[in-house]
C-alpha cells in the first residue's frame, strides 16, 4: 500500500497563482495523506494540440504533451493535473471539463466553461474538477451519486450541483487502496 501520494498542479497558459489555494483545498478534501504541489512555472499550451476550427484543445494530446515535458516527475510517481486556461475536447464530445489519462498519470482541467460566474464560484468549480480528475488518476470511475465529486457533469449546472467532496462510497474505495488519513 502506498503511504503517501503526490500531485502537482500545473498552470497551462496562465500565471496560475490561484493554484496555491487550490492545492491546499484539494489536499484537505482527500481522505488519506497526500502532498499537493502548485507549480509557479506555467507551461506554454502545445499549439499542435489546438484545433483552429473548433478553437479548443485536444485534451488527449495536451495530456501526452505534459507527460513528455514533465516525464521526470511522472517517473517519480507524481501525478500531474494541468489546469488549462482554454476550452478542451475529445473526439466525439463537444467539450470536456477535464480528461484523465490514467496510464500516463496525467490529467487536465479546462477553465473556459467554468468562468461564467464570479470568482468564488469559479474557484469552487475548479476545485471540483481538479478533485474529479484526481479521483480518476487514483482509479475511481464515475459515481451515480449526483452530489459526489465523481459524478459526470454534462454542464456547468451539473458541476454546481455536486460538492467538492468524495461520497462515502468513493471515499471507502480510496481509503481501501491508499490508506486512511493519519495512519
Ligand atoms: Zn470523469
Ligand atoms: Zn461517489
């Protein structure tokens, strides 16, 4: 059993100061000890992953790019969550709020559609989507509990409906796999 897990929040295409606060809140929401780092060194968005026609980033390509650029971190077992200040998609979907490539240990969250409210609301949504992708990186699937952070969101309204927390069932799965906080 792994005793501690490390996540790196990486700003893509913006300064990313908000990620410091986000990292602290994400750590507090995890049901086991984890370390959350916030990079202050933004990554340039990979232009080859951008669709000029759709004006969106191909999330799979962005994850692959982050994996190759930060491979030294990935190799150490650090899970990376890129926060991309743009819109994202995967083939077959109009857009995605985020995408986890579990085999790569990399996920991304796309901010464009989360910014329709005030700054406080934006931070709450961003926290939920970061926790959601972290859950995927830890092996969780989507949850049928609409209030659970692991429920699938088709719209920003559905993001607002869920809490920035794992439900007791998802929490139990994580604790079983990664140990409980304080052990
Ligand atoms: Zn998901
Ligand atoms: Zn759940």
